C-alpha cells in the first residue's frame, strides 16, 4: 500500500514468502498452461487449484489522462462521476475527477497527520479510510463537507460497498463488512486461494456480486466470493503495469466499476493513465 520497506512486511516472515512463492508458481503455471494450450504445446500438466479458466486478461477499451501526482488509494464511479482518494502524509486528498480530461473538479485536502486510503459512496455520503489513524471520515457527497469522523479497529486499506454494507480490507487476507451507520463489524471473511490466504488485499470494488481487490505489489486483481472469501479467479494486468510503473511504489491500485454503463476502469499509484478495460475469460 504505501511507503518503502514496512516493518510489518519485513516481519511477515518466511512462511508468508513461501505462501506467496507457491501462489506465484501456481499462477504462473496456470498462465503457462493456458498459453501453451493455445500453441498446442502444453499437453502434459494442469495445475491443481488454479486452472487456466480462472485467469482472465484485459482488453484496453480506452485510455484517459490520470494525475501522475495522485498516489491512488481509492477509486470509484457513482452516478457517472469519478471519485478518487490519494494517499501519502501531506498529500492525502479526496477528489472529484473529470473522467475524460483527468482534471480535478473538486478536492478536499487532508491534514498532514492523515494518510488517506479507500473510499466508498453510500446514501449520499462518501466514506474515506485512513491508513493507521483508525478513523473513517464521512463527507457529504456533493459538497465534500465533513459530516462526522468514526473510529474503527485496525488499519484501513481498501473500501467499497455492496449497497447495504461497507466492505473493508486492512492489508491482511481479512475482509470486514461494516454497518454504514455505526461502522461496527457485521461479519468478516478470510480470502483463500484453495487453502492459502491471499494477503495484502488493497483497493476494492464490489461488482456483479463479487469483490475485486488489488493485491499490494502484485499486478493481478483477485476476484473474491463475498459469501465465504474463496478466490474465484484473477485478472492478469501485468501488461498494463509494465507500461505504467515508474518505480517500486507505483503499483497497480484502483478499480472503479460504472454499473450503469457497464464500464470498468483501473489505474495505479502515480500512473499517468487511467485504463478502461474489458476482461476476457479464456
Ligand atoms: Ca474501488
């Protein structure tokens, strides 16, 4: 999600690294086998838990300018308008962004003490997480006037909504469902790929009955069942990331789905391009 080497990352340990490595091997094997099938050379092995059918690829529909100064931590579309939350201490903001030009139409800057994270819109209000301040800021959607501040436990990374509950990630494999009024936890799930937890879940988007999540330092989006947290599949966005990354921290982050128009957008931290994509199952 944010700065350079984080202590928590360093302490996540060999077990975590082994898990990620194993996940990578299995995913790579899945891609290899799928591509191999296309060329008629992968006839001998199919990975056990991540099949080729679970990895989707993007097709770029359109490209739009994106503020390369925006350290994107939250992205969404509501009533055809794009909203963005940017992070970093001293640079955190809530923005209304013109989709076509990338220009910022309205901006609320946060105090330097706060590192902004994910955002979600619910009933005329926009909710904005802070990384480690244990606070959610609630604003009027049209004016960005702050209505209230609500405490919550743990870190805040990604936020979205299924229309009833807020859905929150905190950098682990856990996703919490919160009551939008009280911010109390109604239920939670662990995101598992087979039996392996998927850690570092970051920016979120609820779409078509699924939760989609960026994974910090990965070029994949993971599709998650909101019912029990099992992984439904991945979208491989390594091609876009290779084009857009300018440094280690400029990772893929930001998913916005316009349900009314059935349009899907992705970007990354400090990327100069916002991509409208469609995804294709093999
Ligand atoms: Ca989002």
